[in-house]
């Protein structure tokens, strides 16, 4: 039981109360439960062990997956002028290619499905789509549409965003870059397309052996190194060498 508590604390980064809640959600069916006080004591006395586990998880290479087999999908928001803007993101698990980064008007399932159809028309059908338990992703209507398309849904467990880690990591990188500039008065979707292009074709990925998502998606590294050109966007926040395929 203690090992499970420490593992949840390491992977989630939450406090004692949240870790206790997660533990009870996941293991109550087997008769195990813990209190907030018990978790707090374990986290306090086993801080070094938690750090070791966290370091191992951070440096553990993710399992390789075939391209266009599974997609990760999620919604996120950023504050702009001074309202919150809602974005839908879709990432291919095998290549980390950002398939869609789209500003959307609402969380309605019909809006989500329309964006999915546009993505499928461009990139083809995946076998699985992974998402969280938000109502817009779990509606019977959306499930029916995906079933008719032959796509299976994979739901991450409640309050476990790391189970859809690739799209969460993508959003983390995006927000880190986005916060560095003031986008008020800009055509926001145009700026999102600039970011997509940089992320897919310019930024090398550590877990892709230094290749870009576009190179993995196409199944070959770019060979025109002598035609590489330096690109810079967002006032230098997005920069790097673009190598034509």
C-alpha cells in the first residue's frame, strides 16, 4: 500500500489530500483506503524516495508507438484581452505531430466532432483517441460518431492528466512560449498555425532522437541539410533550423 501511495505522489505532484483522494478512487474496489493524515506522514518521511521515483519517471523513455495509431485530444485555455480563449489540441502519440491546434467557440460535442472530422480528412483515421472525462468528450453522441468511424475511445482516469501525457506535454510547451508575448490585437488562429508549423517542422524532440515530429510522421529524416534555413517567429521566441524534407 505504501508503495502505491508513494508512486501516486511521485507521478501526480499533488499534496497529501489529493493523493489520498486519488488512491481511494483507484483502489477502493480492492478494499484499500487511506486517510489524508496517513498520506501526509508517508510523504513527509519518504521525501527522498518520492524524488527518486519522480526522477526515474521523468527520464524513463516513453514506449514507442506506430504513427497514426493513437491520438491524444484535450482542451485548454489561455487568458487574452482579458477573456479566456478556448483551444482544442490533438497530438499523434507515435510521432508527437500536432495534428490540430484550433481556437473553438465552446465545449459542445458538435464543435469537437467538427474539428475531429477536419483533422481526419487531412491525416486519416486513427484506431484510438485518448481524452479525459470531460462531458464534451464522453457524450453518447460523440461516442456514437466515433464508433461509426471505427475509432475506439480511451479515457484517462479522473484527475490523472499524466495518463494523456503527450497532449499535456504539448500544451505545457505551448503555454510556456505563449506567455512570453502579448497577443492582444493579433489574429489568434494565424499565430496558432505559426506555432504548429514550428513545433512540427523545426523543433527537435528529445524522445524522437533529435528528429522533428514531421520527420517521424513521414518516416524519414530530412536529408537536405545543406538547404537548411534559420527561421524565427514570435519575436524570436520560436526559432531554429528548418530542413526541407
